[in-house]
C-alpha cells in the first residue's frame, strides 16, 4: 500500500465552531476572531506544584503525548507557559468544580479553585483541539486551538454513571477505561453495583466466602470474578485523579442470592441456595429477623466504608419482593443507622423512600412516571433525590428493536428520549433544590463485553452528562444534536464503539 499523505489543512477543522460545539454546553464561551495558538514539540505544561494539580497536568500530558508524539514535559512552577494550570479565584465561577479557560496567541490557561475544576477545564481543552487528539497513535497535527474563553460550572452537584459488575464482572482495566470515558463529559460519580443475585464482587475480610464463592460465577455461568481490596483501592484512586467519586452499592435485603449461597446463616431458612446464573429478579432475601444479618451488615459496611473516601454508601433496597412491607421497614430502620455509624450517608433505590429517614439520605428514583408520592414525602422529611428515571436514563434499554443487547421494559430509548427532559422539574413535588443530580445506570444482564458497554453509553451518556452539568437555559434538542454530531469523530479517533443514532447527522 502506498503511504497515506497527511490531509492538507490550512484552516483546522475545529477552528470555526469549537466553542459552540462543546458537550456538555458550558455556562459561557466565546471565540476570539483571528486568534489561535498551536501546540508544538517544545510545548510544556506549567502547573501549580500541589500533587493534585500535577496529577491533572500529567493526565493531560499523557493524552496529548499519545496523539502528538511531542514530549510535553510537566513543569511544576505555576508560571506563565504555553499551557498553564493554576489555582485562582478571580474570574473563576464560585463553585468547587468551576473553571475558566483562556486561549490567546501565547497559549492556554486553565484556572480553577480546585483540582476538580482544573480537570474539567482540561477536558474542555481536549474538545477545542482537533478530533485526532483522541487518537492512541501520534499524528501530524497541526494541533491548533482557536482563541477564546470558557467560564463554566455545573448545574447539579452529582452527575453519575452506574455500572453493574454483578451480573457480568468487569476486570479492573475495564473499569479504568470506563472512568476515562465518563470523565470526558464531566461525570463526577461512578456508582458500582457490586453485589446481586449472580455475584458478590468485593472482598470482605470477615466474610471471605462472599467474594471467593459468591463471586465465582455470573449470568450465563461464566467465571465471574471479584475485586481484591487492592484492586478496589486502585479504582478509587484512579477515579479521584479524574475528579470522580466512587459510590459502592451493597444491594440488600433482596438481590442477595450470591451472599446466601456463600453463607447459609444469612438465609431465612438457614439453607444455602445454589449459585444463580439466570436473570430473574426479586426471589432472594436476607433473613431480616436474624441478628446474624445485622452483624454481617455491620462488618460489610465497616469494611466498605474504610475503602471509600467519598460520602455515600448505597444500600440498594430495590425489588425485595420476598420481604413483607412491615419487615422491609424494620430492616431499613436498622440498616440505615449501620451506614450512618460508619460516617457515610445513605443512598438507596427509591423503594427506600417510605422507610425511616436518615440524615441527608439520597433516594435514587428509577421509576417511569413523573409522580411518586412516597418520594415527594421523603423529600419533605429531608431526603434528596438522584434522578435515574428508567424511561429516560436507563442505558440498558435498547435504542431500537434491532439493538443487539439490552432490555425494553422501560421502552426503547433513543438519544432524544434521554436528552429531552428537565431534571429540575421532572418529579411532581420534588423541587430542583431537592435534586442532587442525575445518574445513568447500565445493568449488564445481557451486556458482556466492553464494546457492548460502550455501545450502550455512547451517545446517551453525554446526554445525561449535559442534563447534569449545563444551565437549564441551554437545553435545546436541535443544538445538542448538532454538538453531539461533532463528538462522533472524537469517538472514532479514540476507538470508542458507539451507536450511530439516526437522530444525529454524523459527519
Ligand atoms: C431493575 S433498577 C433492577 C435491576 C435490573 C434492571 C434491568 C433496579 C433498581 N433494579 O435489578 O437489572 O431492572 O433493567
């Protein structure tokens, strides 16, 4: 094959519309006509010397080195440089995740109050560079950034993605890639659904068979797997360098067959059920009247909390069909204080709503209606709401009948369905002030490979990310569809599998 000549490009493809193409849409952005700056073989990244800032700089450098082949040294001197990351308050939106980015003829400056703000600013910078910056191999450039500025901050504190590693286990390397993918769009929470009927995926020292036996299978009978504590710490630390907090979920009292298979004493009839590899829900339950169950939960929550720098511990609570309502209420009245005693805040699926309040708790709504009076009532008792309506945010729903994996019980979800709603006014009786944010869950009964994970995420995850980040006034389907189209070449360059939605005019 003859060598492929580099495409001649006098005006870089990103020059004209880059500031208008950002996803999620920023609070404010303007190009400066006639100004641009080009990254070169001599460009260095100057950063505030705090380790958290250096980590952001090193991440940016790694992305840029891959695509440009340039050395991009990270220089911790916080002085002016062609690329500068620094902490500042003047001109930076008053929010811990806010940032200001300026591109002049001399270079790029990202200013923020925290490392998270710097990180988000660098993700914006990636989108101002040509799409080829996402490539894993060095290309010729030119690596030109159009002049202009962005000022930005999120609308909601919590923008999440959930991955179910219980139905199909994913090794650590896949979780790290997942973190990289979601952080592109300023998602700041990774909820890991660590336990379910088909698998227990996290090592617990006091109850070793949970992971060793309860984790050794998965849907379909594959080998499953689990995270050692060292694995899990690695995930948490890696996520932190991408401004992401990990939210662990231990789903109780239902969805517990894997735990019951490992320890008969947790089972209502003191008999271990066989390992389960099917996809039914709602058939398993912990022994809610046994003290052993609460000793178990105390141990598990204590060990999980010790692995969790973030504030939340998710207790599941969904689909406990085998537990009578009164017993469920009693169970949650005992379980939530066990979480609080570890110093963590309770999070749970919205079945938790009509149980006893616990301070600051977060109810994750996954219904398909815009009215749920028990959730609205929980809000009057002090709960906050995380919105994951299944007919809007469930990434395991198929796009169309021919989507190769996924469910359709909450409907077929094309990207417009996922984008076109307002989290601030979605649930009757739940004002925007009670909405902590949005989360897109990916259940994996039928999702078995990373390519399938990516297919279900893209392009819908960026839609949820934008609902969580961008000012309400920017929400406009036509505009979003146009901006999303511009992301396609970036995903292609990065080797990300995505659904070529017929609703989008991909370039
Ligand atoms: C319902 S959503 C579940 C999960 C399933 C999912 C499939 C929720 C809290 N529970 O156990 O995986 O539907 O879409």
